[in-house]
C-alpha cells in the first residue's frame, strides 16, 4: 500500500491477505476489539485480522453454476464461470474474503478439474457447513462493491435473496440449515431457495449473461477493483500512478498515462523498452511485455502471458501469448491461446452502429459500439489472421486467413481458402503436453480428459452456416 509516497507493508495470514475486519465482523464487535487492544497500531491491526478470521469460521460460501453458464461460450468452455477474470479479479478470489469454507457446484465435466485446481474446497467429509451460508451465482460480476453491498446484511444476520432477470444471483441463509449434508446440485439448491420464500435483499448485482458482457463490465469496474488492490496489498509507486509489486523501475523510453486509471505490475513482470501504458492497466505475475507495445484503456493481462503489439480494453487469461505486432481490442482470450504475428481483430463496424452477436444461431443485441473477438482456450491463429467484428472462436481451433463467421471448437478454419476440417483430439493432447512443458506446468490426467470432454461436447458445433464440414 502506498501511504504518502512511502511503502507500507501489510502483514497478515495468506488466506486473509487483502482483507479488513469490517468486511467480516459487525461494527459492535469491531469496536469492542479496538477497546480491548487499543495499544497502538500493531495491536489494532492484530485485532482486526484475528476477528476477521474468527468470523470466517462461522460462514460458508457456495458458488454455483446455473443452466446459463454455457451461454458465456467460449469463456466457460474450459473453466467454471466463477474463474473468468473480469476487472482483474475472478469471483472465486473475491468470495474467499468472506470465508475459508467454500463449496462449488459446477458442470459435471469440470468437477475433476476444479477439485484439482481448488483442493481446499469443502466436502461432506470435512463436517457440517457453518450456520451462515452465502450462495453466489458463478455468473456474478466480480466487482468489489458487490461485497460492500452484502456486508450489512451479513452483519445483521438477515436472510434473503437477490433475483435478476437471468436468475438467482445471490441468497443469504443466516442461522438456517435447509441444505442436506451431502453434496448438492444446482437444481436442488435453487429449489430449496425457492421453497424458503426468502425476502428480497436490496442489492444491485450485475450478471454475466453473454461473452460480450465480460468486456462491458471489465471497462466499467476496473478502476474500482484496481483501487481495491492498491488499498489491500503492498505496491511501490515507481512513477505517477504506476505501481509495482517488486519495485522494478520502468525501462528506458517507456511512457505512461494514468489520467483515467492506474497501472499495476505484479511480481516478476518484465517490460521491454519503448512501451506505452494508458491506464487502467493490470499486468499479472511473471508476464512479459514486448518492446514497442501499447496497452490501453482497461487491459487485464493474466500471469505468465507474453504480450506485444496493441491491446485495448481486453482480457488475456494466464499462459496465453500475443507476442508480436497486431491489434486486439474489446476482446477476451482464454488460457493457452497463441496469436500469430500480425493477427488483428476488428472491434468497430464500418457503420459505427451497435454490434449484434451471433450466439449458437441466435442474434443478441449488445448495446455496445465496440465489440471484438472472444477466443476459447487452446485456440491458435496463423500469421496475419484477420478477425471480423464480434466473432467467437471455439476451444482448440486453429485459424487461418479471414475469420468472417464464428468458428467451432476443434477445427482447422481456413474458410477463405475453401477448407474447414476437424482437428483430432489426440493432436490437441500432444500440443497441450508441449505447451505445458514450455511453461514447466504438469499435464495432469484431468487436463487431458478436459480436452476429450470438450471434443465430444462440441461435435454438434462443427458446421458453419449450414456448410458441411470437410473431413
């Protein structure tokens, strides 16, 4: 945290890092803690975090995917909806601020992967759920203000539900135990909540309904989330509005503009000379920014990404590469994506009109003038690939030339050259192994099974605009 130009190191338990006690404990308990231990800042700080830890023992969080989670394709083809990065945070990261006791309800084919990725999750073998349960839809936008809104109801012990036009967003169950001790499914969970006839909570919660909503909310919430990071973690201000987790200075001939938002670099970030950053921008751990790059206007780069060229108002998930020149704007790239040199997407129609997306043959108005491309995990583009406005590219596809239609998963897409062929799943398993080895990541059986499951699930997609697939 930067305080008056100096660096203040925040110390806490790893699971409570970035958490302040008022988020967890009623004001009366917080005041009582201050009165008991009002012997200087250190004891006050210790009281805050011990009380926060105590409260977390009495609360349980359930993150559940509903039937609309697949509608966020291709972002949710290889991850649960709560693992989508939007505005620098994932919902599961923010939900951990409420409790260490967490349970997830995901689509069956993602269950094994999720258990490996999040090994500390609650299971029935760990005992009963705590008395207070916060149920969160995995499609809830990960905005820090959401938790500011929920905190008063938790403090009051007030049960209730928040419903949106696209479904239940949140339910708070205080001092009630309506759930069975065993694992629970989405239909059963929502049925129980409906049967309880809970009162409505006066909370405004935004939901991700389609892939383009990820970019819409990224732009809207990013400054709030970045300010939250600055308040709750240790950064050093290395230039006006530019913060670094490890204090590395900017390289030669690097220009920044933080008029509209800060720029944050996490640990291990490497920035080459001649780069331009216009905030808000967030660069995750061990990311690499190539020389002559421009990152502008709400960009989130995940950990271990390699990024060059021009990126605007976009999210690039961990382990993806856009290492060369080319433009990516108002777009979402999943993990393990690689864009060849010169790959560009359009994010604006020539008519300057509203972009209308095509999701599984259904036209959806976005209400947005700028919409780019949405690329699933493990997809690749060849050099000089040009992607038209508002197109989706499925997981594990390889794309060449002009992308004028949506691209299914597991295809070699060269429609401009008159060829669209299916990609064998064994080829992708081998490719995955090579990619993981390059990043010192273990290829687990669940990673291989995920590719096989996606291949089977998306067989029906491999047809473009009623054109038969060439095999």
